[in-house]
């Protein structure tokens, strides 16, 4: 007994063993066909009995195992079927001979034998042998089945007779001692008459009868016999046979509990089946359910209920089965020669326990089976581990199963073997993968969180790669190695990473161009692995086109400014906000243009400790046609995040989605899809491609800017220039627009925006001739257009912004206002130096030279054409111009002085030349003024008063500005640099303070002074004679919106000596007819108050008539109450 | 045959030696594994890995009966471990093709069979499962010594405490391999003498 049968199960105990052998020149396939037909007959029945026996067919059975037939009846070969093919009678004779030899081999214990001979059909064969059947050909196998059925029935009959023989033997009869082969010599010369010996004989015989009963389908009898055998043998310590009896007891109980699990499925194929069989089958259909012995009642095999109860009594409970098996195996273990029996018993027990779902006990039995030492051949060793693995699998110990499967695989390629079976090794290794949590066809599962035990997974993958390589399937080994590198990357040491990648590179070089699905076996197809970790892509971002290439949606009816439709009635709702956010995340707010190179930026990371060469890296897209332009890159070892730009050209307008990228690393092409890269941040991957647009280029005659400007201030700027001007100067700049694209430019629009970061202090203007521009389009590809831009600098001409405003405010009220109240003068004592005729303020000196003023302007060129224009897109070119403005002349001080006429006014301007050049200042009504560098000069200009009214519409500020502009126009100041001829304007608009403007305005309180019938505005000379009354009429019209007054009015003549002295004591020189003073009552708006009196001069001379006026309320500025002084010439002669 | 599982309780006051300590996550991958003869690391990987089968089996069996009051200590998983998993270089075969790189293949062979009985059985694996399903496996070198269950229990308790300390570290990300000097110290103290 040397060769264990690993396929045995407990149910095999009730089977009759039939060996089926091929003889002669029968082909393998034919034989297996016939064998299948034969083995479909699983049960044998007797005509008059409800019982059935099971048949087990084997193609190979070592004859020495037959010797154990007494020990366990199912080990004995009781039937022999030979299948032969003969082509002639001569061959037939040889076949007969070998058949007889075969019969002799299996000894005398054969119940029956039969031979089927194929091939001899037409010939008349002499039928001198009953044990030979001549079957015509392989098509007619139905007759064969019937013959086999007859044959098995005959076996059953012999069995039945044997059983009855044994059963009829009385206890007193002399019984033969049954023994196993190795015992035979032990019993030589033993006292056969001793009680012990007799008991031994009895016990063993009981056990044998039990076996026969079991085979004959008499479960109850079998159980009883086994029980007796156990009792008998236990008393005499016949451990080997006691173990066998115990095992028999277990087997009978198992059969009783679970039926014949493995055979019922096959029994379906059987044609004829008795009622009893049907019953049995229906009972065993519930095989998986653990059947309580007590519940087995009426539906049992026997019709006799008492038999049923008896069986239930003798039958072991499921727990007892385990215990008895355990005991039996421990007894077997006492005999080294019974190792195979023990091993088989263990395996059978494990199968039973697996059925009972007692996994840990099953593991114990399996563990024991591992220890049992059996001398086996190499093939059997492999089989042994495979079976162990399968059994572990069955009890759910998949790690153990994988372990043994792997050992079995390793056995296939042991160094001792002359011809290692790499193919078998590979197949077995593949089976282990499940146990190690590796799924070859789904590599993505390992990217999230790692499953399984890295160290052992790594090992098994290495082995798989190696065996695939040795098997001669490099494509598979490349796949597995790629899988290893991809899924185990985190667990490889640096050295291993290096080695694996070098190996992979070499393997891949040997098998180029596999990127298709590999079919390892029918159930296992593997996709090519995408090496998405080499390099790791952390983020992917679609890049907008550069500003000059970006398409801009032309303004149309539906504004893009309202992306959210009125789907929700709520102004704000968190849900809407959330949706909007999602929407925003999913859509890209820019477009790509057909035919232009578009970019996608990837942040990649090389996890390898060496330089990684990535070749043929390009984009994978879906949507419209896209031409990807692959790139090759080399990433340094352990690089940080490394930006990589992949480019491509969309060929057709429409939506395009970046689905992933493809790479080639170590010669392995991979296609990495974004959806499989959970660690890759992708904002959004779909972008709209708009139809082709023209492309132009802008150049200027100006020098380029060195990049001082922050580009973000006015959006994207693609071109810049710098220009330097004196304040007030105008310069013309030439701009060239060239069509460098493939589409004609059909429309061009210019627009300029300014960067008002310096507040209100001034701007620069840019103007161009639109008419001229329109004449130049359309521009064909390659054509060039010249434009002229004129840039005008118009900054503040005041000295500085802050300090001057304050002083101006003070200045404007003080100087030249003779009617200011003395009280105000007292509060501003520092105003003294501003008195008319004083020197220019010294404060200019300490301010130093004014810095450059900088203005940034952006010229936007919108142009479109071609198919893009019809789709409503245009392109924008922007030219950023940095205008540096140097100060030219500044107005340090501006004072309004009332002229003699109340309609006019003098403007006194202190002007400073801040240039390094001699400059000529021109104005309309005055002479030119020559200013040397940094020279201060004062100039005066007479102006008409402004007749703006305060009740005008518009903001007061706007009004002031308009008035200031009007002042500038009246002045018409221009400067001219004499040395180089550069010229420009000088505007006082921003220098004029509100207070000055106030003085320049015509007062709303209208005074009409009439002296001697002459309306006096100022400067008039009234002539009269001595002693002649001079009528003075003063009429006050209230032009304001509020009631004015009351006022005090006084006429006072005086003499001016023109030396600063005035003589007011003229009471004896001039007399008044009527009162020389008056109190004017309050005047309603638009009301008029009139004052009459007459003055009589007693002496000739030049007198001045001062009309003094006091405002009781102080509600009006002093300048409004400024009345002219009347110059009266009194002659000797009455006129 | 089954006496090792239940027997072997000869009271001797010898020290227990752990030869391998492993911490395994709920998802059954190792957080920490340390063994004393550092050379044969792979063997212990296999040892601990296969013993997870028993741990899972025991856990599922427990889960059916009691609800929450589970004994953390699982007791003996396997009485002995019995495989000598030694490396066998495949280069021993004269390769017909150009020689592939030396990838060591480990072949399980030379099992300790019954003919060389229990004296050779020198390792026992014990299991312990925390409430978070984190598993601890200790392989005990039990040659010539016997040990009490209590000793094993206290070892596990010590291990559990050390593991808890590791988890309390705010800089430790759960699920990462344990790299802690303190933990290493605790383990090495268990590996030497108890």
C-alpha cells in the first residue's frame, strides 16, 4: 500500500471497485469515450430488491492495494472491464492473452470480468467466450450500457451471496483470520485456540461483514456489525482493525446522514432507475443541510420503520463522527505501514467536516495529513500538495490553499526533475493568486488602498513572471512584470525598483508591440496594464490659449453675464450656489481654436530612484478629431512635481474631452484613463473648440518696455511699448498690424483702456483715425497694415497734488480781495506774502524736481474673420503702452484779481519751467513769455468773467470742470521748447481752484451803479462840474435763490494821492443831497432794491466815490458784494 | 496527534521567547512584522499570512455566538509551523534560453513529517484580535520550554498597549506601516526574554 488515493471520500466505502483497462491498439480518445459511457452506470440493483450498490470505476489501480481488500472491502477490485480494439483475429488472440494476464494480476477476488472488443464487426467471430462482448463500432454504445448494467448486477449478486455467506457463519464456527499484508508474518505460529485469537478473528470478521453490508446498501446491518466489531476489537487492543471498524462506523453514519453526495448528480444520467433510487435521490438532494438523525423517519431507504429507528440508534451523531474519526486516525498512526490508510482517512474526514462546516477541526485533520510521511514519487508529491490546497480551499482557508498550491507549483520545477514543468508551474501559480488577493485582470483595484500581504504578493508575482518567461511566453511575463511594478511600487525597495525596471525593459525589448488583451486561459483575460504610476500624474489642467490667440465671444443678444437662468425663484439659495459651483467646476470658461496648438499641463512625479525616460507621451481625447503631438521627457530621479505640457491640435470645431494620456515607459506602452486615476486632480476635461480664426501680429515703432508694469492690471497683455512725453505734448506712434494666420481678417476694432491708478490727476489720450482703418480691411493672410496713433499727455500742471491744493485754497481767498473782512485777514496772518505785487512763493524751491508721471494704457485690437467670425468669435490683441510723462511747465500759483470792469477779471499765473530746456510760453491774447530752465515767472492774463450760474444743472464738480476748461480755452496756453521744437499745451484746468473760479464768475447779486446817468462798471470817468449835483442810483437785483439782505450801503468820496495815502475827510468838499447811506431791506429772489441820492462837489478835482457795502448776514462771499469805485472828475466849469 | 494542541503544559519556569511579532490591519495587510532570526524573514511572512486563515475562522465562529463581549485573546492558532521555506535559485536549471535575471524563487519543501515527530515542533502561533479587528500574531519559540497561557496573554496585552500608544501619536497615519522606536523597543523586549 504505497500510493495514496487523494480523491477518496467517505462515500467510496460503499462502492464496488471496478477497474477499466484499455487493451490492444485502442486510441486514448476512444477509450475515454467508452470509459465515460461505462462509468455512467453508477448503481447496480437487483430485480427483486429495493437496495442498490454503488460502483466506482478506476482506470488504474495498483494490484498490491488489492491485498488490503480484506481490511477495507472497498479497496478490493471486484470487477474488471477491458476495452480493446482488434483489427484481426491474430490481434484478438493477443488481446485475449493479455486479458487473461490482467485477470491473474488482480487475483482471485474478482467477482466478475468482462471485455469489450471493438473493430471486429463484419467477421464472424467464434463465440467461445462468455466474458467477451464484440461491439461493432464506437457509435453503438447503448448496447454497451446495458451490458455494463448486467455486469454490475452480476457483481451485486456475487456480493450479496458473499454477504449472506459471511452472515450465516455462526460465532462458534472456525473463522479465518483476516489480516493486512504486513501483519501476515506476525501471526505465524500464533496460538489459534486462544480466546484472544478467537476474538480477533471474530472482530475482524464482523468488521468485514460490516463492509460488505455497507456495500450492499444495508446501512443498519453495517452499523450493527461495526458496533460489534468496535466492541470486540477494543477489548483485545487490535488497534489497526479497531481503527478500521471505527472508520467504517463513521462512514456508515456519514452515508446515513448525508447520503451519497458525490454520486447523486451523476445518477441523473442513468436511464433506468428504480423507485428506491428515486427516493434516495430526493433525500440526498438536501445533502448540504445537516440532517438531524432523529428527523430521518419515513422517507428513508427502507420501508420498515423499526429498521429506521434501529439505524438511528446506532448511527453516530455529527459530532461523534468527528470524534470517532479522530480516534481512528490516532490508532492508524500507531502503524507506520498504514500511513496511506491514515492519510486517506484524514482526507476523507476533512471532506466530511467540510460538509459539516467544522472548519477548524477540518484544519486539524489536514494539519495531521501534512505530517504523515508517505514515500511518493515526484508527480504524486505535486498531486498531494494540490489536493491539500484544494481541501484547504474547501474549508475556506484560502491563504493556506494558496500556500500549498504554490508549493505544488514549486514541486513542478524542482531542481531534481530532469524536465521541469514550467507550464504546469505557471498554471498552479495562477491558481494561487486568488488566495493572495491578486487580481491580474483588474489592476486598478490595487491602486486605491492596498489589499493583501505585500511581501508574499511580491514573491508570487516574481515567480509568475519567471515561470511565464521560462514557459516561453514573454508577452505574459511582460504583463505580469508590469503588473508587479504597477501594483507593488510602494513596497519595492530602491534596489528592487531598479532591478525590476531593468528586467522589464529587457523583456519588453524582446517582445515588442503587445498591447492587446491577453488570454491566459478561457476564464482569465487580462487587459494591458497602464503604468499610471510611472510617472505619477498628480494633476491635469487644460491651458487656455495665450491672450493673443484666445477667442472672444462677440457681444450678442444673450449675454454671458447671466449664466444662471431663472430656474429658481430664489435670489439666493444654497442649493443653487452648490449647483453653480459644480457647474463651474465642470465647465471650462475658455475655448480652444481649431487649427491652433493647444496645451494641457500635467504635474508629474517620478517615484523611481533613477532617471525615468518617458517616451511618446501624448493626450488621449474623445469628441472631435484631435491631433496629439507626443512628447518625450526625461524625469530626474525622485523628482518633485514636474510640469509637463502636452500639446495637440484640434482639427474640427466641437466639444473635446481629454480622456487621459498615453506613455511608453521601459518600452511598455500604456494608456492611462483619467477615470482610473483617483489621485489625479482634474478640474475639468471638456473644452469647446471654436472654428478657425485669423491670427495677427502687432508691432510698434516704440521701444519695448522692460517689463515694469504688472501685467495683471489690465488683463492679458501680449505686447508692450513705452513712450516718453512732456506734459501736454502730443506724439504720433506708428503701429503695424500683420496677418500671420491662414484666415483673412475681415473686421478690426480698436479700443483703448486706461489704468487710472493715479486718481484724478490727469490722463493721457490716445486717438486714431477710424476711417483710415476701415479702408485697410479686409486683410489677406500675409498682408500688413499701418496705423497711426496719436498719444497726448494731459497731466496736472500744478506743482504737486496734495500740498498745492491747500495753499491754493488759502491763496485764492486772500489776494486781490479788497473787500475781505479784516477779521478773516487776522485769522490768516501767514497770508502776508501773497499780497498783490509780492514775490512768487518761496515754497517752490523746496519741492524739488517733480518725478515722472506714469500712465498705463492698453490698446485693444479686436479682429475676426474666417469661419470663426460666422460663429461669433473674435480675437483680441492688446498693446500695452506705458506712457511716461515728464513735467513741462507747472503753475505754482494762480490768482484771480478783479479787473476794473466787473465783467472782467485778471488771472495772475506763476509759472515755472521744470524742463532742462529754454521754453517759450504762448498764450492767445498776451505776449510770449520766455522761461529759462527752472525759472519762475509771473504772467497775467485778462479774462472775461464766467457767466455760469449756480442754479445750473449738473453736479457742481462737473460744472467746475467745465468752467476750468473754459478758462483754459480763453488762455490758450502753449509751450514750445526752443532748442528742439517740441511743443505742447499747458492747461490750468486742474490748477484752478474752486475759490479762484468763484472769483472768476459773475456775481449773482447784480449791482447797477448809475452816476450822472452813466452806468458804471469800473474804470469809467464821470465828469461833472463844481456845485452841480451828481445823481447816483444804485440798483441791486437779487439773482440768487434765497432772500438777500438786509444790507447797509454807504457812499463815501475820497481823494487818492496815489502814494498809498487816501484822504477820506472830505466833509467840506463834497456834500450829499439826501442821505449818503441807506439801509436796504431784505430782497426777495428776483427782487430789486433801489437807492437814490445826489452828490455835490464843492471844489474841482479828481475824486473817487467809494460805495461801501456791508452785509449784515454775511451769507454771501465778499467778491459778490464788490462794487466798483467811481472816478469822478470835477471841473471848475459846470458842464 | 492532537496532543500538542491541548497538552504540552508541563510546568516549567522557563522564559518564553517570541520569535516573530506581527501586527495586521483589519484589511489583513501587515502594519508591522519583526522576527528574530532576521535572515529568514519571508518564512515568517508566510507563517503569519497563513495563520490569518485560522484567525478569520475563529473570528467568524465567535461572531455567530456572542455579540460584543468577545475575548480578545484567541489562543493557539496552530500548534507548530512546519515548513522550511528556503530559497532555491532557479538558475540551477541550465537555461535553454538566454538567462533571465536571477529572481529568487522560494520553494517549500522538506516538511517536518510525522516520522520526525514532535521534538521538531518548535514554534507556536498565537493570535489576538483587538476590537478594531486589528490582529496581533506572536510566534513563540517553544523548543524545550513550556509556557503558561498567562504569559502569552500578558505579552499580547503589552503589545496591545504599545500599539495603542502608536495610534495615539498624532503624526501617525492609521494604515501606514508602524515606524516607531518605542514600539520597536517593546517588540525587541518581547523577543528576548519575558
